[in-house]
């Protein structure tokens, strides 16, 4: 294994021969080779030859592909890596539990302790229910809301993401029926009046309003809630008996340990968690209010591996460690320093980089064209130089990211923006790029 | 269930549109249309009118533009009417005859030109087994099929009841379809309405490219493993990819609205 420990200098490109060979094998035995969000199509690896397909190992803020190339990882496994890959505190807790037992004939002590920890940590949590993936949590939230209200409909934010179960997708997609989404209603993000109208139009029909705490769609700038938005939404839901469910799967513990809702000043009835709570160990949770405890008890919802004690031990260690080091503050500070550097690097070449969302989950877009082609050129050039970036999705910061990593990334970005500027002379401004960003 | 009205639009503005390319790729068609000057208008109730002009080995097809329904092509020498969309579809399938409303004296000329042209088009769109081996045939067949498919796409998106809602989800912009150093077609999208145009757009919002005609052919005939093809670099996309993603369900509806 060749460990390319440093980013490559300008003009060099990485070899992905082993990735490609493995993909050819995968395509023989796995539909599409790599299905789902890590597939080269869905992950928007554009152009395809700029990206590796398979990882060999990971540590801290880095992963190494099967060709031995090292990358500073700004996708963090699409969120689960929050303390750094192979964090010793988490790994020790997981290993200790592994020796005792993982998936057993009965639930473990860890399940109770993790539920207690979540209730102590998250403002909205008076109980916790565990499963494996974010989609499990959002689907349970919908079921609990329906069980509690006796209503069918769910209001969702247009272009929001709550998983891959048929009800979360759009009819017309392969395998998704019109009936699967027949009870969904949609509103635009931040448009309270639209939501209010929808509630008026469907009296006593809406079981749940489900939304991420701020809007982080793919391919679009991320948007924070308008002042007063959540307060009004909360009041509207309370007034009409609608369950308010926040999907904190992506932002959970990257904004505030007490929940992103706490940060934005509202208290949801249900909150969905997954990515950051186990530092890569597979676990998700739905937490909720006292009023919904009975409904959550009555819903039958389970899975063969949902009681695994190792991920629960890892989650306890992860949450305690994040609290100890004030992980959200740390990640947002690192994210701020990084994105400030990226905006400056872009500006040096006349490229306008827009940073949106929260610094610990920044979304990048070059605003000099509306097609994302310049953004795709930038992320591809950066990835080939060792900073793993994509053009369609928000990125993630983890607490192990060092000042050296940030400096290296900004240096890589500088080289990448130079190429973008050279390739697009007709698009870039002659002056400096203008910074634009979200809060914090 | 096939909507005959939509299928008629696909036949009128999708299948017949490919006649425009035929003389370019097919020597027989060039010979048929050499020294010909003939303009024919098809009238299909509840669908539209379509005017086809054959002039010295060049063929142009257009529908009426704007509210007034005007054409840029010359006045028709021959007007052929159908009593219904189903009737027109049967005409295209070679099962029925249209009703001549104007230019009866030119019908013989039309029969000697239009009929053999549509036979040549059929030859390329429905490949006979022994023709596949010839690369020139194969290339022409792929180009013509792509032309039909992408023009059909716009008709379906704009007029098929089940597709109109899907089309509303396609973001505004232009999506360019191109094969390296070969054909180019683009689809303009504005407020859920699609328009297919020949050529290369100067500033597309999204590009779907194919490394060669064989890959495009596999996609059009449904034999290509798309994800594998992208993974292996035989095709790819760049730009605002939600345009392609939201267009996929519409692309799936093309075979439903094309005849045999």
C-alpha cells in the first residue's frame, strides 16, 4: 500500500486503477455496481475519473482509497464521522461491549443508559426509541404521529429529504406508486403562510409536519429559518393538533447538543437522530414528548439488529465525548475557519464562492454560473489533489480536523480555483469574489 | 393505456421529425428527394397541423407557431386530413389512408416521394436483423432513433396527462444531449414545458454525453446498464443534474407512446 500522505501538487492526477477494477467486479454481482447514495451517479462524482470509488481504511479526518490515495474527508461518510474515524474513546467503549455481547436474546443495559443520556441531553426528549437508520426514525415518526392523531396526512417541505422509503420519495420514481405518496402535502421552506393555508384547507387531516431544522436540500443553497418562522410553526401545530417532527438526522449534534430545535428556539414533539450519534456505529433514534409516549408504545416497529449493544455503547461514548469537548462549537469554529479560507482562495482568482448552511455542515456553490459546472470543476480538482469535496450535497466537519488539515485544504482549493478560473475566463469577475454565508 | 392523441403528436412531431435527418444519412433518401419541391400539410383533429416541406434533398417539418398558428414553411401543395388521432396513427402505421383535402393532382408525386421516404425511415427505426452488422446503418439508425425519442419526449411531457405533472418537476434550463463529435440535440425547459431542438446550445444548464453512438444506442434500446456505463465513463453528465433526474420518469414513458 502506497500512502500518499500529502496532497498532490498542481497538475498531478490520482490513479484509481484498483477502484475501477473493483467496480468492474462489483458491477457483475451488485446492481449498478455501487447502489444508493455512495454510487458514483448519486454521489455526483463529476467528472467520474476525478473520484475514487472504494475506501480501504479511515482514521481521524482522512480516508484512504483502495489505490492508497489519502483524502481529507469533508463528507465524513455523509455525516456519521463526527469525532474522527476510529476515535479511541468510542472504539474502547465499543470493544468493551463487544467482549460482553452485541445482538443478544434480550436488550442490553446499554439501551436504557443511552435512552437516559438522550433524555438528559436533548431538550425535546422524554423518551427514546432506537433503530438503525435515519429512514427508520422518520418512518416511525410518521407512524407515531398517525397513531396519536388518527389522521393520515403528512406535510413535508419541498426538496427536503427524509430517507428512501416510498413515502419519502416522489411517485414516478422506479418502484414508487402514486398511492405511496397520496397522503403527502408539500410546502416551500420558510413559507409560513403556505403552511397555514394548507392547514386551513385540510382541517383535522394532517397528522404531522416534518422538516429538517434548517433547509439543506441537495443541489441548492442551504437556507436557515427566517426570524420567527419556527415559533409560528410550533404555535400553528399546537393549535391544530398537528405533531411537529424535526428531522435532525443530518444536523443533530453539529449545531447544539440539546438539539437543533433548541438552537432555533422551538420544541418539537418528535425529533429524529442518526448520523452523528454513534460516530459510525449503526444506530438511529426517535425521541419525543411525554404526550406521544403512549402512541410510540402502541406502534409495532422493530428489527433484527435494533437491539445491538455495541452501537449503543459507542453512541453513549460519542455523545459524552461530544458534550465534554463541546463538539458543536468546535466543529462550527473549524468550519468557519475552513470556509473563510475557501472563500478567500476563490476570491484570489476572481471566483465567487457562496457558502451556505451552518459552518459545520457547509454547502459550497460557485455563483458565477447557475449550472454547477464550475462548482463541479472545483470539487473535482480539489478531490484529485486530496480534499474530498462534492458539488451537490452539504459537507461535514468532524472534531478531529486539524489546523494543518484546514491549511492544506485551503492551499488545495487555491490550486483548484486557479484551474477553474483558467477554464472559465468568460464567467469570472475581474474583481474579487464576494463572500456570502449563513449564520454563526 | 395509450392516449391516441398523445401518440398522434409523437408521430406527427417526433417520428416525422426524423425525416429531416434522413437525406443526410441515407443516399436512397437523397435520391428520392432530389429535385423535388413538395409541401404537404397533415391535419389531425384535437391534435394539431404539421407541415412537411421536401425541397431539393432537404426536408423540414414544423407545427404552427403562436396563437395565430402561422408557419414559416410555404403554403402546402397537398393537404391530408384524418378524422381522428387514431386515424392518423393508423396512417403512420401504414394501415389506413388519409383524406386528401387539397392538391389531388399532386397525390401521385406525394406517393412516389413520401411513401418511400417513410419506408426508409422505418428501415432505420425498426432494424432488420441483417442490417445491424453494417456500421453506417447502425450509426444512422441510432441518430434517427435519438431524434425521434427526444422529440417524442417533449410532446409527451407537454401533452400526456400523466406526464404533465412530472414535467412540472423538471427545473428550467437547457439540457444538452450529445455524442462526442457527432449528433447534438437539446431540450429547453421553461415552466414545465419542453421543446426539443437540433444542435448544440451555447450555454446548457446540464449536459448528458455519450462516448460513442453504440452507448447511446444501448440507452435508446434499453439494453444499456446505465449506472455501469456512467461508472465506466462511457456516458456521463455534468451541470445541474436534477434536470436529468427529473426527466428520467418522462424518458421511461417514451416507449409507451411510440408504436411498434
